[in-house]
C-alpha cells in the first residue's frame, strides 16, 4: 500500500547453467517504468540478489550475497520481515544464512501493490533477464521464513530430489 510492507519469502531450487549473466528467478514487475515490486535474481557475477522497489519514490531495498552461487543444484532463499529496512532482508543458500551486502538506493518506504504479474525465470512482460538453467521448485509465502524453516525446506528438497545440499 506504499505506506507499510508485509513479510514474505521466496525460495527457488535451481541449477544455473552459467554465472556470468543477469538472470531472474522470480519477479513481480511489468516494466522498468511501471509496476516494479520485487525481484529475486542472480547478477552478472552469479551473486544472489533480493530487491524490493518503492515505485513512487524510485528507490530500492536490496540485499546481495557477495559470492557466486555456482552451477550445481542449489536452494536459494530470500526473506523480508516487512520492516522497511535492510536488516529486514535475509538471504539463504542451501539452508544457510548468508552475509549480505546492502545495494539499496534512496530512502525506501514500501512496495506498492500494483497490477504486475509474477514472472518465473524472467522479468517484465517482455521476458528480459531469462534464467539460463533448470528450476525444479519455486515458492512465495506470506511470512518471513526463519533459519530453522529454511533448513527444514532444504532437508525436504534433499530427500525429495535426492540431493545433498
């Protein structure tokens, strides 16, 4: 509602084919000028990013894990507690909490619930930043998942997909 945010989390089990291209995992955004709300993506260095957009103020709240996620199967998670601050964001790889780099810009207040659609493996209606690789699982839930909950999801993925994350 542009005044306060609600908590939510994104989890994606994926196997990127490369770590040298900007690739979207999940995004709710229509275009670069209209309807951007959030993006969960790998940057051109293979770093995991979770970005929230305050469209009316043209500002972002963004956390980045400053290590490449690699090209093996990996469970990536991003949580947001709704607080409006960088310490309300957390990033996870394979169930482990990762240190974040603050890549925010401007004074972020809140996302706006626009009419943008959620896109899997690309962003915008023009399908930019296409994900190059495989996605086996993607979820969005209306709460900030805890470290314990992320670890339980990792264990479930290991058992179901016969992985050793």
